[in-house]
C-alpha cells in the first residue's frame, strides 16, 4: 500500500465532502476497493459497497438478510437495528406482508394530498422567521420544525405527545459517543412508540400509517413486534431523515444562484431541483448492515456467511459509470435520484413523499424569500458526520 492510499479497514464515520458531497474516502473506495473493509464505531468490521451495480445486485440477492441477531455487526451497539421486526429488519415474505399495510399512504397519488399541508406549515414557519431576528438559522427556524410538524401528522402521532416527540428527536446521540448513550436514545424512542400506540389504540383509528398498523395487528395480519418495530422505523426515518436534504437543498441552491433563479422564473422546475438535491446529497453516508447467509464472492473478495455488508447510497448516485460529472449540481440533468432510494424489496417506502416534500419545502422557502442568502461563507457552516443522518447543524441566512 503506497503513501497515497488510506489505511484499511477504513474507520467510520468519514470526513464529509464539500457542501455535503461524497466523502473523499468513499470516492477512493469506489475506484480502488469496491468491496472495502470498514470498522464501525461499535468496533465491528463490515464490507462497504460503493458501486451502483454491486449495490443493486446485493440488495436483490436472497443470500443477504436484513435480519440481524445478537452476533450480527451493528453500527453503534444498541442502535435502531436492535429493534426487531420493523421494516428495516424483515426479509420477504414477511417484509412484503408488513409493508403492504402502510404502502398505500406513500404512493405518488397519495402524497399529493399532503402538499397543501406542507405549504401551510412552511408558510407559517417562514412568517415567524421573518418577524424575528435577521440573520436567522435556517435549520432551527425552518428545516427542523417543518419536518416535525408535517411528519407527526402524516404518521398519526397524537397531539398530546408532540412535545415529547420533538424533545426526543432534537437530541440525536452521536454514533461515536459510546454504547450507553446510543442505547439510551434507542430506549427513549421505544418508550415513545409504546406511548403513541397506547394512546392511539384507545382512540378511534384515523386513516394514517400508525392507525393502519394497529388495525392490522388487531386483525391478526401482523404481530405485536412487527407493529412496534414498524412504528419505530417510521418515526426514526420520518422524523430525522428529511431535515438534512431540506437544509442542504437550500444551501446548494443559494450557492448556485443561477439555477435558483431558473426555478423562481419557472415553478415547474422545482421537482427537478429536488431530484438533483436528492441525487447530489444523501444524508445516510453509510447504510445499516445486512448479513450474508452463505459465502458470496464479489470482485475477488470472499464475503463469508455472517459477514456484514453496508452500502453507500450517495456513492451510487455519484457513480461515474452512471452519472457524468456527479460532483456538479445541475437541475437540468437527465440522471435522476432513483439510486438514492435503494433497490430490490427494500426500495425506500417514502421515496415519493420525500420528493414531494423537498420540492414543496424549497419552493415555498424561496418564493417567500427570493432574496435569501447565506450570512456566512458556506465553508464555515458546521456539520455533524457522527450521527445516523449527517447534516449541517446551522445555516445562518439573511434576506
């Protein structure tokens, strides 16, 4: 190994690229080590995949399982992957059966019903922001509270638990802070799930994902653990995952003012802008591990039965064999963000919701504040790369 090459296994989390772009270590692995050994914060070692074709192949391969047991590798100890029987952790046909209960709430047609709600909440937050101090922090004033407001109503979180929902998810544990803190966060989310299900079971079932899961449990279509695990997953991914691309999307557009001006002149371009944000930036730098159930060889590397494999979905959307000049942000691209949502049976349930949400949130933001600018140099914006969904912690803006 020459001096220009990193030491293997690579140690996660990785330093991020500029403006949230692909981490340099992942770019190196994509070119030189397509099946790359990585040491996780838990101390476990896994194989990282970074090429789009390899990721799609493995995700569709029945020799790899989402079901993790006590001996399986974990990113950070007692993290979300220890909550059994949620959508993240089921293989077909169980995964198919449980996903069917909630999938109707996330179709392309259904998510359009949420657009007015996103616009209303976004407008309310922006009016409050413009009445306050200038400059302001776009993450705290807009991206973070908008996600809370929208998703707890989409999912069906009872209003009396909104404050607790926000309190728990505002303090996300660092993956590198140690097993006790990560385990405590997981336990807190479990307790919130239990409270939500208790309140919702005692009330009439509204037509939303949590209500549908309760009804399916009562009808014997899913188990108690599947209901709890799936609500946990929906809360975890639905609450935190879209904060970052909303904030990052605004940041990128402010740094590419000519493309922002095109969207303001032609509102029909906002979905294209959102698609390019989702292609350019993926806040889950490294996905949760899956496990080989038998020996598999890939690129002359033997992945042994029991080994963990994780995929970088951002690497898939920056794969130069599929995307020309992926480091360039271009809303007029022909390439889409499709690969950012995965492949195979576990293709992201919320892909259509994410597209609509980010498009609407960005359009409302810049149509309300077309003169929005960064209040500091983009290189001075602080980021966290030590949490599950990486993101800028602050984006000071002025208008």
